[in-house]
């Protein structure tokens, strides 16, 4: 009897493919002595499939063919358990329900990583790996994230938040106001996306509008902040929960352009790198920074992790202003690409062990919840007479 | 043979099977032991005798009229009356019949037997048919007989089912490598210890325990099959016993790696006969664990245990003999505070739980958890979150910022004395008790109440008795101790007692409500 871990990946998100790569990597690294793995591929339409073909990355090149090799499934509660049910194809193909012990979401971006899929697991009552609804949601909204960590004493760049409609109705005035307030160059980014999608650096006021229209095509809310001229980006991963967490070594990703772009992050700059995900991105591990700075970043990382109440593995991206020698927390990835395993291997934690610890953390959170009371076992209505006398009969 | 006759026979059978609900309910609540169920049957024997006598009278009357058919019809009518009666009893009972697989099989057997007898009667000529007729009617009339019969007929099937379930549970336990099973037994305190242990172990491990007081072999089997998950790391298994060998039977299934024995006392002596047998049975758990090389934690404060053990046991308690010890115990508005001495390492804890037995249960759980690598910080935190059972030495805030110890559900003499002792140890507080005393204790009732009064007089500053007549024995005890009479009040209801209390309560007052009785006891 092994613990059955269901890996959820794909989903209705712009980072659909990235999620597939991260998940396939993770499913291969799981300790099979201890765990059974059930792959659950969520299509761009939100349908769910399972099947052995999902373990191989090449299969995803031809999706219709892949669907044919898999079976459509859905999830339901059955007494104390959560089961995966197969959509029945006729009377005779009745396959047995599969009990799922824990869910492992390896999804990126909106409609999943932002608390959506976590809400689904909560609703099912299924223990799951990683951040809960609130911390996922906080992590997804870059502006809210800044507010929360700022309160915990973490340095962030001040920003302006602006809504799509607000901007459309009052373009000139707002542009002027923003440029005056923040100064040039500045950065425009959609508030809710990871993987650097939709982010533009604006150096002159004329290109501001173009940057805005790109950003609003991804998100209703847009964030504008000062661009750091002498920028180095430093990332750090944290593993644990709010009670106990540790930071990995720091990394410095190399930038082709001035901002780490989607192509940089996931395509690795070369055509063959596409299937290797974040791990293949040009980067320096550990980052070439003084030990003092690296310790400061690690400390800030743990502070941020606790401030948003994160769980499992996250990656926090910092901006280093080399001119002023100051660090700013930029954003958090509550489900980082490749689960940041390359940072942990460099810190002495093998990928298999990392996954094991993440699953253990999921059970630990579940135990903490079981110690609280959510429902009163007795049915209060059982003692109430509604009766045929109408409203008079009810004695609530 | 007559169609009408056959129909009335069938009606009789149906009503007989229907009445089986009550019998099976009793059989089920006696864990399917016919010997225990028989007690219920003998208790209701007179009723059955009356029913039979009545039926015999009318049947002979109609027989003398030479109208056997009318007789049968009437019989059926009488039997039909049992159906609404039966439904009424079911609706009124607190613990209703649960339609488990076994109960369904028992009903099935009853239906088959009756159907078979009636069919045979219809088909067989002469004496053989007559015998079937008599048998069918007898079983329909006297449902306990039918109950015994179906129990006996289905027994082999049930044994096979039982064996299958037991094997399945063993397989599940064996397939979970690295799983640790902790057996918890004892005459008293095992359920509380189990829940506290589960709470503390949950800090570090995925822990499952037998729910409620599921402590029979089949209860353990059910827990394993329904609750154990592949990622379960510790299974805490409460083991109950009423006979010598009961614990061994559970150990054979669960194969425990560690044991906690909370107490040995004079419990279930009707089946155990001697305390020595209780000891032997409880220590069947120790034997099983020692065979596997595991540790056995025993309560050194239990006299029956302390006098019988050697130094191969891990002893916990409050005395000098204990390796794991509760020290520096004090009570206050926050609850209890004490140090757990784990063989030198000391953890200071605070909990809302009150009373010596709770503290000892916590020490037991802490000792086991510590030996399994749960950190002192985690133990301390888990203990601080423990909540009392409702109305059992439950600590609450009360009128005018005073503190209430709600022990309203306690009705046993030792428990009452312990509650008064807890009240007495609230140093620096004005100590008040409201109690109507104890009831339904038979011949010793006067003595117990007087003793309660004597103890209360020693520990309390103000005593409020409820029920003018019923509190006389307590009063005797109080006055014997020489308590000032102006601090003793007697009222006639709890409402009155509360009103009186609210006039004298303040921030530094602690109130113990001991055993609240329904009004019909109060006079």
C-alpha cells in the first residue's frame, strides 16, 4: 500500500506548456518505493485526463492523439476519501474508482496557481502540496504581495496600480501623472502573471501606451514601478511552512534583454532547450554576490515566506540595485518553474527528497487542520420539527 | 388446507419478523453475544408469558367453538398489533438498531426460515406438515426464539466474514512498512490517554486512532480497514477487555510495537472475578509488545500495577517510582500548570484540563511522544491546545468574572472527591461549591454523600446545597467537620443557587458545579 499522489498540471493558463514540463520532471523524480503517481492533465478547456502516456513529454506534441490514449476523469468525495472516477464509456467499461491521498499541483499562472486549484482541493477535502488559497492569491497579485511583505518590513519598490478601464478613459492625464510621479525609465507589468509575460521597460513617454496595451491584454490591473538602471536579478527558494522554513542558495539568471523574458525563462534561448524548463535557463548558481548579501536575501526570503503564510517550495525574485547596493523583493512564485529543484540540489537536497518533504508538509498542514473544529457532528436540524402546520411547526 | 388459513399464517410470520427488530436491536447492543442478550430476554420473560397465556386462552375458546380458521385469523390480528407497537418502541429508543450487513443477513435468514416452514407445511401431508406449522407459529409468536435461531444459523457465515475482515486488516497493517502501532489499555483513563496521545503525536506524525470507544477486536479491524491510510505513520489502538484473553485477541490482530497501560482496577468483576485476572488481561498487551522488543509504559500511581511490575517497564506518574513524572502541579483560572520530568529533561506545560487523572494521562502521552522523537516544544504546544470534555471538570469564565469548574456530568463518588480536591487547590481564590449530592448509589449513598460533605467542608469557603431533603446526608458531613453554618446555604433549585452565587461572585471566586440533577430528583 503506497500513498497515491495525484499530480495536477496543464490548466487554463498562459503557462500551460511550462507546467507540463515541470510536472513531467517532477513525476519522474518521485520516490516510487513510497508513492504511487497518478498524473492528471488538465487541458486548456479545463477537462481532466489520466493515463500512462502523460509521463512522456513527447506525447504532448499531438494532443488529440494523447487524449485518445488517456481517460477522462473527475473527482468526488466518497466518505472519508477523495476518489478519481473515470467517465464511463458504456456499461461494460466500468473501471474502479481510484483513491487519491494527496494532490500535488504543478501549475503556473492564473486560473490555477492563484488559489483556484487550491480552492478545488479544499472543497474536495483533499490534502494538497504547496501554498493554500490565501497565500497563493497574495502571491499572484504583485501589488497585494508588495503591500503584505512591506508590512513585514521587507523592502519593495513603491508602485502605482491602475485599472484597464481607468486608463482607457483618461490616458493622457494618467500617463503624465505616472511619469511625473515615478520618472523614467519605468516598468509596466500586469499584476497577476508570473514568467515575465507582458512586462515592458519604458524609457520614453511615447512607448508608455504600447506597454500599457500589452499589459492590459493579460490583466485588468496593471502595476507601474521605477526601473532600476543597474539591475541584477537574484532569486532564492524557500522550503517549509510558517512554523519552520529554510532558504536555498541564491541564483542569478542571465538576461538577454534587459528584463528576463518569457523566452529567456522557458525557451533557454535555444530551440532544443524547450523541454527542459527553468533548469536549462542560463544562470549562475550560487549567485556571485558577497556572502553578507546572500545571507540578507535568504533572511528576507524566509520573512516573506512567513508573511504570506506560504507552504512547500516557493521561489522569490529580488532586484538588486547595484548602484545603491540595495535589494528589493520583486515577486514570489508560489509554484516555481521546475519547483526550483536546481536551487535545492545546489543546496544539498536531492529532487526526490525535495518532493518527499513537500508531500510531508502537505500532510502536516492537514493534521493541523484536523486538530481544529470545522463542523459540529450533530445535526441541529434533526431535533427540529418542521411539521405540516407550516411555519408554526418550526422551532429553531 | 385453506387459502385463508395460509394467509393468516403468513401474516403471523410477517409480524414475527417485524418484531425481530427489537430483539436484534438488543442482540446488536450486546455485541452479538447471545449470553448477554439472554439477560434482556429473561428481563422481558414475564411479558412473553402473558402474551402466550392470553393467546392460549382465546385460542382454546375458539377451538371449543370448533372454528380453527377464525382462531388463526384472530391470532394473526393479535400479532399485527405488534407491528405499530414495535415501530413505537424503535422511535423511542435512544440507540436505535443500525442496519449493518450483519443485521440484514439476520433478517434474511428469518425470512428464509419462515418461508421455508410455511412452504413445507403447504406441500407436506400429515404429521410432517403439522410440525412445520407448529414450528412456524411458535417462531412467529415467540420472537426471541426466532432471534436465537437466526443467530445460530448465520453464525458460520459471520465467522467466515469475520475471519476475512481480520485477515484483510492484518494485510493492511503488514503492507504499511514503518508503521508503529501503539496499544492503549487500562481499567480507567484509556480513552482520554488515547486522544491526548493522538493530539501530541500529530505534531510530527500522521496519526490514526480508534474512534470513540471502539475497543473490541472488530472495532479495531474496522478502524484499520476504514481509517488507515498508506501515509499513516502511527496507529493508536485502544484495547478493551471484559474477559481474560480479550486483549491478546486484539494484539494478535494489531501486533503492537509499544504499549500504554493506564490503570488496573476492580472493573468488570462480574466477568473477571478477581483483580488479578484484570491485571493478567491488561498485561497481555505488555507480553505482546515485549515479544517484539517494544517499550511498555505503565502508570506507577496505580497501586495494582506498582506492586506487580519489575524494572523492565517504563513507569510514569507522580510518585518517586516514576521515571516520567508530573511535578510542581498547580491550578488557577488558566487551568493546570505542571512540569513533565522526562527522565531528567523537564517540559513546563499549561493546560485547560484539570484533575490528577488528566495530568497523569498527559504525562503518559508526553512520555510516549518523547520516546518517538516529538520535540519538547511540540509537546508543550500540543498540551496547551487540549480541550476538556464537556461538563467534565471543564474550565469556563462565569458570572462577574469568576471562574467556573463545570463538573455537572460527574456522578461517581471518587470523581466528586477529586473535583473537590481540584477546587481546594485554587490558592488565593474564594472557593464555592454548588451540588445536590449523589444519587442512585444504593446502600452506600448516605455514606458517599456524607463523605462528600466532609471533604467539601475542608476545601470550600462557601457551600450551596440544592434540594432541602436530598442534601441532608451532605449536611451531616459538613457539620461533622465543624463548618461555619452561616457559610452554608440550602436552596431548592439550581436557578436559586445561581442567583445566590451571583451576589457573592467576583474576580477571585472559583465555583465548582458538581453533578447537576434533573429537577425530579430535587426535593
